[in-house]
C-alpha cells in the first residue's frame, strides 16, 4: 500500500511510501512532487486534503501565489480542487490594477462550461480570488498526469483572464462595463 492513514487518538498522520507527510496548520498535507509519480488518484484517501509541496518530477507546478488544495472525492473518478490566489496589493507589479486582474480571472472561472465550479469568492481589496471545482481523476491516468493537466488548467485560467484585460473585454478602472 503506497498511502497509509494512521490515526492515534485525535492525531491523523499520512505516510506515502513509508514517508510521513508534513501537516500544514491549515489542515492539509504537503505532498512532495517526487512521491506523486508512484501514485494513482485512487491511492489518495477520500476527504483528506493535499497540496503539492514543490514541483512535479517534470518540473511543472503551480504559481507561487496560488495554493491549490486537492482531495479525492467520495466519487473516486474525481478530485475536489480549491484554488486560492493571494497577492499582496502593496507589492503588486502587474500591468493592470490588481482588482481588475482578479475580476477578469473570476469572470473566466465562473464562465467556463467545462468546470463544475461549486464556489467562488473575490476580495479584490485584499488581493484574493478563491474558487472550488471538480476535476476528473479517472481514466487510468496516474496522479502525476492528473496534476499536470490541473496545472495546465489553473495557469490557463489566469492567462485567459489576463488576455481579457489586454484585449479590452470590458474591463477597466475597477468596474465591469
């Protein structure tokens, strides 16, 4: 068994290939990318939250501003994914204002027909965008392949939101038009 859940009283620990994972204070477990290659999505215990600690073996990963939490749903063919993009408004150096950038990205997220977005929240003043959706985990793909395609999607959503700003899709001066 590649993934083992150990519970001693109220303490839960997760071991992947014998290595104990670090539990973040927010309740998710940090899964090193080097361990991902040996796993399939079905190896993950249901309802236990994970974050990639670093990069996939291929070198791919999420942007440092994005915290991407994933867990296997009770339906073994899908993952529940929560993305929190957090930026420091004081340090923002983007070409467009941060509130406009986050609004454009949120518009893309909620408008995507191929994602089952179940929740989203925007706090433009605090520089935060949050969304949750389901991601297919079946089809005989290993966890590395699933997370690689998830990287493509999360990074692509941000790029598509940015493109809306560049090409004048009704954004500007802090308001939608």
